C-alpha cells in the first residue's frame, strides 16, 4: 500500500490503565498464536501428544505462519499433592519432566506453555498455585516455560470478594450497549464504579504476575478469568491477555455468544493486552465450513489470541489453509496498528443490545494494509445480501477503493461499494485498500 491508514477514531487509545509491557518490549505486544491441548485432549494429555502437535506445527507450515506456542493445559502434574512444597509433573505422562519436554520444543524453534490456577486446585482438581506463586513461578522458569495460562477455579472462602462479579454470562443481569449492568437482582452485585483493583480477585492474579516478574526468564501471563471482576479495566496491568467469557464449545451458539459479549468490550484490546475469546474450535465438533471460517475470521479480527485446540495430525487441508490465511494473520499481527476491528453497524439487532444469537454483523478495523471489513450472516438456514457502504465505515467515506477478497485473495478492482450474497452463518471478508483516483 502506498499510503498509510489511520486508526479508527473510537479505537485509537490503549485502555486508561498503563499496559503491562514485558521487559524486552516486544514479547506479548501482539496476540499469541499457537496450540493448546485442552479442546483436543482434555486430561488425556502427555508428552507424545504435545510433541506430535509441535511437529505438526512445523510440518504444516503453521510455525512459519506465526503459530509458535505449544501450551499444555490442565492435568499435567501428579494429582495427589505437592512434594516438598513443589508441584511434580506426572512422570508417566511426561517421562522426561516438563524441563525435558521444553528442551525438545525449543529445539524446533517453538515455545512451551503450561497451566495453573489462582485457587486451591485446578479446574480438574490438580495442585494449583494460590499461596505458592513464587515457588511455582521459579519452577516454571527453571523448566524453560514461556507462557502461563492461569485459571480461576476452586477459590477458598477467605479469598472470595465482598461483591459478586458483573459478567454478561449471568442470566439474571441485563446488559446495556456499553456493557454495564442495569438490573441488579442480586443485592451483592458490585455497585457501578467499584474498583476491582482493591479486590481479592485482583490480588490473586497480581501475586502471580509479580512472581513471574521476579524470574530471569520471560513468561507470558494469560489470565483465564472468564470476564469476571471487570477484568477489562485491570487485565491490562496484570497480563498480556484475559479470558472475557466462559468456555467456548465446538458449536455455533458458543461462537455467537462470545462474539456478542466481546463486541461490547473491544476498547480493552490493544498492544500488550488482548481480550481472549478462548481457544479455536477449528477442526472440532459439527461446525460447518461457513461457521468455522466465520469463527476464525472474527477471532483474528478481534485480535484475540489464536490458540488452535484440535488434533493437528488430523487437521484437514481446508482448515489448515484457513488458519494460515495471510490477510487475517496480517491483521492480527500488525505491529503498527494495535486496535481490533469493531462493529460499525449492527444489522438485525439495530438497538445494539445484548443478544447472544444475533451479534453485530458489520465490523471494520484499520491496518497497515488497509481496512478489514467483515459482514456476518447470523441467520439460520437463509442467505442474505450484505453490502459494505464506504461512507458508513469510519475513516473511509465516499469514493472508490481497491478491494481484495480475503477468502480468495482475488483483487476485485476499484469499487464504490461492495455487496455479496452471504450464506447462513458465513462471513464476507474484504480488505479495502487505497482510494482510486480518477
């Protein structure tokens, strides 16, 4: 592109808090790309499966496309408890220990992630890190760990908070367009403006942040906090990403639910801090081709971490090509433009209200290569004509622009607008380039 693009006016700034920047000033600046064991294997994880995933990243070209993290989720340790105060890797599943596995992962130019929880036990009941932050952070660093996913299960009573969480996953709360609670049916719901940085929840996660910062090895810190405790306001001073909802599943309604929640929280994402929409379900469940590529397109456009959650040895070529889409990855990993795509027109839900079945349909975001525009059809069983009108998109305006079809890579020439017939649950994605002058 011959002329730079400006960020959209409503998404230009980092959150009001100062971002937590890794000491090298680079690691964690952009959304994490890689693989996580949970969606594929749950607790049936071992060294062979992790190494097979690593090798598949290399052989498929995914590593060269930017997917460099290989992350072990829950169930990697002995379940019976600590030994001399330390979490012990399960020697049956990981005969060379986590440090031996890390050496093998690093040998193929990949990074290794691990999992723990800010509670008494992990979500699957294994030893966790609350009260042992320094011990565990030191062990993780000595093993060669590069990334920590930190979950939110099994919180002891003395670490609970005065108020309950305000989250859009709670059915008893109405949510306004800006994501605030309007119906407080629970008297213990936190009042508007409550400072969650004074809470036990913040303290539980900040303790591990501080322990990791004491190590002589950089370890990315990812909070798996499910959107609780208004993490959108303070996650950016604690880690490089934070889960913004409950878990995803390999079905369409899980995708639209998360997309809808995140649509109200996009101003929280920028360099060194990203709303984590959960792991990718590409290759899993009964998601259709159209649903799968909509899922991936929006996760990339929202600048969520892109952590593949399937058996990579069985990944179809179609899904592999999707995960390597050069336009979407370039947008995700743009090191000049940190803001994500955001909704500019809702579509079927013109009131901009919370609706997990009908999220915002029209999104756009700026990048070095142009403006990425996404048009979703959330309707069941029927196709719809979608039109991108340049004057409706911030920073564009009337005129003709050079257009590229993100799915095919085809240059569509200079257009005064763009329209397409979009199948049920599919998304039309285009890149709007330079303005065409007569």
